[in-house]
C-alpha cells in the first residue's frame, strides 16, 4: 500500500499508526484529529497531518482506520464509504443503534469493505476457545460467566481519568461501550444474546456521569445463561470467562492468555502463551482485514455482531435498574 490513514490522535490511534508503519514501511501514514482541528505539533508515526475529511480523501488512502470517539464514527465512516475507501472502525460500530444502522445501510448501498475493530477476536487464546466451542469440546454449554474490570485512572496515566473518552457520555463512554468486547466475543462464540436482567451502578470513588459497573444476565438462543460483569473500579485488572458444559468446564484467562479444561478426569492446561505479544492482536486484525479487501476468506466479518452489540447495549440502558451509588 502507498497511503494509509488513521483518524484520531489518542492512544489507540497511535498504536495503529505505529503498526501501519511496521506493516507498510514504505507507505505514507496520514493522521487526522477526530474533531478535524488543525494540529501544529509533530504526530508520532505520521508522515502527513491533515485537518479535515476532504483533505484526507484527496490523499487517496487505500485503507483508513477510524479511531475516533464512537459518536463520530458515522460521520467519518459515511464520507469514506461513499468513496469506496476500505474502512476499519475501532470498536464499537457506533454509540447508538440508529447510527449503526445507517452505517450498515451505506455499506450495502456502496458495497464497501468495512470491518469493526474488536481486537480480542485475534488474541491467540481466543482462536483456541473458538475452535473448542465449535467442536463441542465440552458438549452442550449450560452457562458462561465473563468478568472484565480495570481501574479507570490507571488506563491512561498521562491524563486525568475524568477527561478521557471513557468517562464522558457525550463521547460514548461508560463500561458498556468501552468494555463491549465481552458482548462481542460472546456473540461470536455463542450467537445472539437475549437480555434477561441488567443493573448499572456508579461510585462515589470515581463520580462519573456514566455507568462504572454493569452486571448482566443474558441467554443464548440455545439456552445457555450468561453472567457478565464489567467495571472501571478493580485495582488489579481482570479479564476472564468460564464456560460450563455437559462434558466439562473451560476457563479462559485473557490476561494470561491461557485456556484450562476441567472435567471428571481432572484439570488440563489446553493452551498457555502468557508471553505472547498482545500487540499482535492489532496486527492480525489489520492483516485479516486486508485479506478480505483482496477477496480472500481469512477473517470473519464482525459487522452483524457489531450491530447486535450496539442494539443490545441500547436495550440494556433502557431496561436496566440503577443500583445505589456506592
């Protein structure tokens, strides 16, 4: 590729620019701020910094990664889709289902290549979990329990947590959207999920305008009951999922990148790669998308699941009980 672009100047945008420079060392890397403001200071791993979408489109990018806050995704994606420029949209697809639906309609109208950046699908242990569940390794799945939590002030040490996207409702913040990976990978592994119960909470510790804690009960089409906990308050990061089936139990630790199998014969470590470079997820995500652009079947499209996730989050926010502020 000769020219590739990244919209957004945050941490994830910087990672994408660095990875694109690694993947395409001879390509020109174009950067643009999410708001379209003029930027005078140098931007890491950017050969050219532009200030608006028309300039970006005129640069003829062969791939654009949208790493702006989710409320901006529709505007950024729409302009690119109409020009048939391949677009990788950082998760989530949008902040509202109506916006997500309009993006999907444009994609159909222009037959554009668009993918959603749920990087955890490209974690090496996620590939193992997908294979095991697809092969009914633990038989019929009765239950699953997914937990994710990390202390929000530790996410981006270079800025105060109250000023980050995660803390602001207007920028698509809150545990549900920011930690929507769990909803995405369960859609990927178990199929569509139905909401049974949801409770959202905030704390006096962080004092955010968005939900800091979410506890959900969902059911898959095959009847598996899923418990999901998300939070911004755990002082030590946690991300794991357990599947209980008719032939045993699988425990997936996404932080240590391990999969453990428990059954009546004992416990077996099925997969363990704790030293695996997590940046490889992002590299794999981009290279898989490029394969799809080139007509190769080397990744599963996330578009349908991404819409289901946004629709589910909207329903959760509409139906959830709000717990007492802790």
